[in-house]
C-alpha cells in the first residue's frame, strides 16, 4: 500500500514513505542502493525507463483480471460492498449501514449564502454542506454561516459537517480559526486537477499533503475533489493512470473522502464503471477505498457507481447545474433502486 524511496545517509539506508513520481520511482518494495555517482545515475535511468512501464503492465493485468471475474467487485444490495485486502489475501465485506451520503454543494456551486439557505439545507440533513472557497467570505459572513448551521443542524449536529474549500495553508488556518463549531463539525475541502498532475503528481499533491496533516492534527476531516478525472475542459480524455496516481497519492496522505468528478458529464457509463472498479480494487493503508471513494457526474454514472458500492456523492440540493445531476433527481433514483439515504428524503 506504499512505496519506498532509499536515501543513503552516513552509510546507512533509510526508507522514507513517499508517493513516487516518474523521475523518482523505485518499485514493488525492492530498494536499490546507489554507492557512488556512477551507479546512482544508472539506477535513476533504470527507474525512469523500466519501473513505470512495469507498474502500468501490472495495472493492466489487474484490470484484465477484474473484467474476467465472475463475481462483482461489490454487492448491489443495500449499499454493502467488499474490498480486497492484500495482506489477508481476501475480500473484506463492509457494512452499508451508513447508506448513501450526499455532500451538498449548493453554496459552493454559486448559491447565495444566507442564513435562510443554510437553514433549508440543514432540514434536508445532507452529510456535509459545502460553503465553497473560504477566501471568498469575510470574517463576519463566515461567523453568520457557522451560527446558522449550529442553530439549525439540531442536537445531533455532529452527524453533519460544514465544509469549506481551502487552497493553501493560509486558507486552512483561517477556516480552522473560525469559532462556534467543534473540529468534528468542520471539514476542509481541497481541489486537485488531473490535467495538472499529468506533468508532476508530486507537485499537485504538495499543498494537499500539508493541509491533510494539519487538519488531522486538529481532528478535522478532509475531502478531496479530483477534477478532470475523465476529460478536461477541451474534451480531451484524461490518462486513467494519472487519475490512479492522484487518488492513490491522496489516499496515502490519509484524505478522508475522495470525490472523482466528471465535470462535463462526458464519460459514458462503461468509462465510469471501469474507473470506479479500478480505484476500488487498490489496497490502501487506513480506511478502505470503499469507505472513502465518491463520485459526482451524470445520473447514470452516479447510479452505476452506487451499484459498485460507492456511498459518497456530491450534489446541489437547491440549485440546478448544467453538468451535474441534482440532489433531488439523484436521491429519487437511488431511493427507487433500493438504496438507503442518509439525508431526509421526505423533506427534500
């Protein structure tokens, strides 16, 4: 579930857990020790030329195995699912008691942030309410939103979280400093673009690494929104291996929720299924991918992801979107398919 990068210090080799890049990749737990400049150059050349291809070959074989398996990767009944634990060598079943968890993005999508809007959203009881980029709000506006959430979320408000987008540590520290909510009632949201990650996954994850570490130190959960997971704004297809690297890198950091987005709803159902199955197959440290992975896109893509066991979905409850399925339509379709919803469907 991790990667080892050897670093020689005073004759001793220590292994530092890092996400590999195309320029610095030592594969499959076989560390290579460079004893001088010449051998170090040879090792780097070998790592750059062979190991990335070997990993892609392995992933391709795993994908082929997945397609040929007679049993589905996850159950389609009641939200229960399984994930593969490589250490135990078997599939582990996860209870689906939490049901489908809707992360509301009405405000983040441009809905006017007022106390009345927060009150309406709290009545529907989504898992989280995302207020968008924290830097867009003044301090008094933030406190007003927090006060409305605290008042209207009810006695069991710990089951709901208020989420704010943070681009860097300055934004995170500002959100963390907002008073009125416990750490467990806050969530920080980071955005990562797979289009940017095509050049360097490590650079894209640099800010996220610092934010996730600081958040967890304070007891705040982190949601990552992975943009351009299928196509970019120009309609060009995204390399699925780049998406795999980004999602695995974020999971390795300990990110709590991973939302893969099809921002322009261009991916067909087969593409969504292939991507979700590949991501659910990966064995990661900590919480399983089944517990973390989420999706935002078309209605058919959402239903396919739910059938595979995905439980996290972003949707706008009170604002229509040109590219994404709305919470009403999504919740209604999931309800009809027999899925349990964490939000109040009747109020919605």
